[in-house]
C-alpha cells in the first residue's frame, strides 16, 4: 500500500493523506472522500508512514490521470505560493487549472453518440436506459469502473452530453451581424436616420456585429434598410479568437529611436540569464514598441513569452497590435472565451503551438514550454493582486517563475510602484528609461483649477467648459475622467439627516438615477431609491459627490449637439462595450468620452487634445497609506491620453487640494519629484518599500464575540513582540477595519510591519501558535496587501 498527500481546493491547512494500492503520479487528479463527500484533488508527494501507525487511512476513490496535469515547475510554484501567501497548496494548484479540468461531480449525463466504442460499452449500457443520470448515481451503478476518466474521454469524443449547472457558458456564442447586399440604390433617397446608418455601415469592409453600432443607430433605421433589401441581419457564431478585435492590424514597421534601441540592447544583454528590468517611460514614450522588438528576438531563439496586462477587457489596442505583429503564435487568455475555448487554448499552449500568451493576472500560470520572457505592462496596477485565496500578486509570481526558468522579466510603467522603483535604485532590478515621446511629440500642457474659487459652479468650471467648447468647434476629441460611478455617492434626508445605507455593510449606498435604485459598491446589494425618508417621511433629499451619470447628464445639457459616450462598469456590462468604444473613438464617432479609471490607460487616440479631470481628490481622500501614490498614478496616466499625435494636448485638473504634492507632481509628470516626497512619508511611518506588510482580517456575525476575541489577541500581542527586537517588527491593532462591516460580517484587522519577508512570516507563524480563534470567527491572511481597507 502506498500513501500520498492529496491537495484539495479547500481552506484546510493540514496535510490530508490517502492510500492507494497502485502508484499515482504527482500532479495527477484524483477523487477522494472527505466527510462522506466526494472531492476532486491533486496528488502530492508520496508520504512515508510509520509501519506502527494505527491510523486507518481512506483510500483514493479514482485516479483520473496517468501523469501530472501540470509541469513540475508549476507544482513547485504552487508550493512556494502556499508558503509565502499562507494558503493551502490545493488552493494554489486549482488557481492554475482551467475550469474544464475541474469536473462538476454531481452533473447529469446523457448518451448522444451514434456509435458505441468498445471501451464505453458498460457506460452506454447504463445510460441507454435513462434520459439522463446524475454522476453520483452512476458511481453506485458502476462501482469498480474508472467513471470520471471515461466521462472526460466520452465528452471529448462527443458521445455524451454533460448537463452542468453552468453549461450555458459552453454553448457557442452567436451575435447578429450586419451584411450588405449587392442591390443598387440612390442613398440620397434615404431618410436622414437611414442615411446616417448606411454611412456607418459603408465604413466597414466586411460583415460586423450589430452591437458595435447599436448605441448610435436606432433599430428602426436598420429595420428600414432591411425592408428595402439594402442590408440583411444574420445570426453568426462569434469567433472566440477575435472577440477582442474586429480586424487584425497590419504589421507595423517599427523604427526605434535611440532611447528605445538602448533599452532593447540592455535587455538583450541578459537573454541567457534571470534578470528583472524596470522599463520606466513617460506616457506615450513607446514602451510597446520596445516590448514587441524584444519579444520578436525571443521568438527568434525559440523561447516563449507571457505578456500580462492589468485587465484584458480594456486593451483592444494592445491585442490588435500584437495580433498584427505575431499572428497565430498568439494566445489570448480572457474571461470572454467559453470554458471549452479556454481549455482548447490551454491545450495548445501545453503542446507549444502558442508562443506568446497575453492575458490578465491568471495568465501568469500558463503552462508554456521553454519560457524565456515575462512582460508586466503597467506593473503598478493594483489589479495584479488577487483579492481572494490565493491572494497572490501577479508581478511577484512572474519574478519567482522567471527565476525558475532562468528567464527575463520586464516591468513597464510611467508610474512604477514604489517597491519596484526602490528595487531599481538599489540595483536589484535593472533600470531602463524612456524620457521623451517619439517624433518630438511633446507632453500636454497642464492647468490646475482650484475648485475653492469655483464654488458657485456645478461640476465643470468655466476653464474646463471653455476648453471643451474649443475642442468641439475644432472637431477634436475630449476625455473627461471622474473616478466615481453612479449618479451620486449618497442620498441623505434634508430634514432628519438619515443616510440610505446598506443593511449588510453599514456603508452609504450610491444613487443610480438610470435605474432609480441605490447600490452598495462593496457587496453588490441594491434596492429601489426611496421616494420619502423611512424615518421622518420627508420627500426632500440631498445628494452626495457626483458620479459619471451626473456628469453625463450635465454634459448633455451643456453640449446638446455633442456625441457623448460614458464608460464605467455600469455601462460596460456587455461583452463588446469597450471594443465598441475603442472602434467609435478610432472612427471619430465620439466627441466626448467620459468615465472612471477604465479609460485612464491603454488609449491612444491622436485626435484627443483635451483631458479633463473633474474631481482629482476622490482617490486622495481614501484613508489608506497608498492614497497619494494611487492619485499620482491615476492623474499621470489619464493625463497621458492627451496630445499623443501631431496636435498639442492640454490637461485640466479640477481639485480642492491644488497644493498637494501628488497633484502638483502629476501636473508636471514628475515621477522622481513625487517619489522624493512620498518616500519620506513612507520611511517615517514604516510603510513599504522600507517595511514589508501582512494583514490578518477577522470576520464574525457576532460583534460582541469578535470584540471579546480581539481582547485575547491583544494579550497575545505582547508575547509576540517579545520574540523580536524593535523596530524589526511593529504591530497595529487589532482594531476595527476601515470598512468595519461587509456582507453581514463585522471586521477587525491586525497589521504586521516587518523589516523583511522572513520576519513577517516568522511573526505570522507565532500568531498562529499563540492565538486560536473559535470556529465562529473566520480569518484570512493577506501578505503584501495593496490596500488596508
């Protein structure tokens, strides 16, 4: 009998050992029983069991794979993640697997095949008697049969249909396409709306999704064109490989300037060794061209590349550029692909058919053979940090993985994270600079408007109003940035002062006028907006700080002829909304684009000559140690959208804090100046990059029990500190978290500051040893948190 550690995707930190009469490959998927429930796990290393051990170990129920489903280096990476991020190995392993490799163990199965291959005879004999049978029932009917392995093989051969709970996600995606007919007609005879629709259709060379113009063309106009046989509307299957772009950009001949050539040469000098390069380039300096040239060189020597971007849905331009440069060697990992399509891509990556993998955070786990380069674009973005278990940071995983492969890393940003910048200054990373825009394009002129002097104006100051008007007259484009969605941040009774708050979080709810509802932006709860105060019955309300919906309403009143498009997470619910925005901006069908941080990066439109920041203080007023850094990054990035072509750009920043160093530095695009000021504050307060952080969050539905237990933790704190010398470890709390209640759970947090990662992990081990919380209190550890909220 052999014994193996089995890793399950559960929050269990202890090792679970099972026995098997036959050998099982490390990394193979297995089925095991836990508390009378069948669970999918991954086999770990063989465990040495003392022959005198009297424990009755459970047997492995079924082995699904004859070999490991992951390369050995990813299994070792999962072990490192578990150790560093304080999570179970199983959670790390299952974060790497496509969902199609995590079968639903209680799905229903029906036979649909016309033939019965010999190896599936037993399965067919049972299924032919019923319309469909649950897998749990099949296990009882076929007790000694390798059921789940045969089920996977049969599904792959289209012999069975598995009716999963989420099966609709695997169905082919169809959309209505507009197709031109060959009919001859006089366009001048068309009604105005029909003619405008026809002109948009003419701009497209081929059939295209109707959704891409549905927000600017009425369905009635399209229906009229169909009736006249000018166009037809066809339902067509969407190609998953082209869901992020409508057409492949022609390969762009790249002529690098001296600074770009130097950056490429510096990176090239380390092709055969592990190295981390911080590519610091101002907005519009041509970092993408450097990426493409370096990637081309890696492909020439037969190495593979992973390219991470903060959020795949927001980057059609980047995808278009890469598709044009690298064609079929590119795999795009994104949530818009069905489970089956993602799995097919995963298999092609394993086989080495795809040499470049571009995607968001989880693409770092792509099982690419012969990995040579990892690029993290906009490496400062907080979206690279996962906010649930395993709470990893994509940038740090990239560096660890590159070291395993003797590969290189490029961290690119105009506003690097202070941790990355500090590593570059200490020569831990190689620092490469692009300090000018190519072709002598200049940075935009920046004006700061002090809103304290504009108190009698609503949302848009006269300075910004005049600048917008000038651009509209010159037929140039405008981007307006307001980092708050909804209509207003709160709704409050003017008579008694009652705030509309979330019953689950005790946080004020945001008013969304388009749906006449209140929404909690933290737990997602919503309810109709009140017509009268539930406490005093008054019908009079005041509304908090304005969001994008309020800004859109104001702009439509001020500029009724302008074509205005709002982009935030409310308007971008549909899959192709961001792509549609990109296409419409590119075709100059939009005069004013307004939105949240979704529009602060990845946009390169030469006709945008004005960027307006409506309220620069929103991120600055957050009670978090990174607030100034985030504000500087957001303002610098969004300002960089202006003047990226031959026309000069302008940026207008409206603020109540014009003297703040983050706003002043952003107005000058002065990263070194901001760093000099911010690093002083970080050092004084023992925050990164000078100290490492960990945060333990405790959650409980019973506030009294939580407070009582936090007193016990307070007592253990002194014992913890006695194991360290000051100031190598500093402790804050336990105290109520800034968001003290979320989703009906009260929250406390305990913050650890250590001189290095080793001290932090030693302290976390001691916390686990000195304090045991009752089962009614849940907790989680966040190592290297990006926020303390």
